[in-house]
C-alpha cells in the first residue's frame, strides 16, 4: 500500500478535534453542576429509543457461561498523580482474557454508532455486548479488587462493588470511541456509580 496515495486533511482533523474538545468540556461542566446541585442524571437506558445514525443499542438476553476468575493475591495498584485514576497491571491472566474474548465472540457483538459531537454526542464507532449480570460483577470485584480498594477513599467515599450492567467492546482497525463522560447511575440501597472500571483483554500495536 502506497501511503502517498492517501491524503491526510490536517485542517479537517483540527476541526473535528475542536468539536470534540468543546463537547467534552461542556459535558464536564454540565456533570459538575449536576453533582453540585445533587441532580440525579438520566439513565442511559432511558435514551435507548432515540434514533441512531450508525447503529442501535442492544442488550443481550442470553445467559452466557462466563469464564471462572481466580482470586488475585499479588495485585498492585498505582494512582496517577493529581488524578482519581488508578491502574492495576495484569488483573486478568492471559488465559482469562482469552476465555472472555472467545465467550464474547460466541455471543456476538452489535455495532454501535452515534449522532456525533455536532449533535451533542461523542463520536462512536465500535462493537458492543451489553449484559446485566450481578454474579459476574461480584466475581470480578471479589477476585481481588475488593481488597485492593478497601483502604482507598475519594472525597470520603469508598468503592463497595461493581455495576451489574457490564459492557464488552470490540474495536476493529479504524474504529474508536471519542472522549466522553459516563453517566452516574442509581443502583438503589444508597449505591450509585461514580467511576468506570476498564479491563483490557487484548493489546494493540501502534
């Protein structure tokens, strides 16, 4: 493939980046204002009926057999300076990661799209599986994350578990999910989602 045959429009790229910058900044300001006012955000599920340009959201109704997750006794957590962002290396073993990928491929992914930043939504072009599985959420949490985060407090609050609404994403070459802010969901019993846990099952080359 001759790279010279494919022109890169730097001005178009800058315009797209500026739109995404404004989108994420506006969403952050809106989210911060909601938190300060004690506002309960709309759940994502309430907007499922909105028309999508590139695909529509779908939650699997099957009961897949997920791989077993072994207890993790030697996990190490790193907190990035000045950020509420933590990293945990080698959380899933190579075998567990491969098993989850094979299970997900067996279920089948659904393409997801969006209306784009110009319409108030983050750019989105990826494939997704959505499941509501409290047992899987507890298995992931109890495999070692519960102990790892037991002594961590953020603004006086501690993590007590994971949202049972679990998503698996697949990205093909050229696909991406633009910068965005995940909504906070009320899980009942005084529990609310505050942060997002990302588990990377495979790596890519740059």
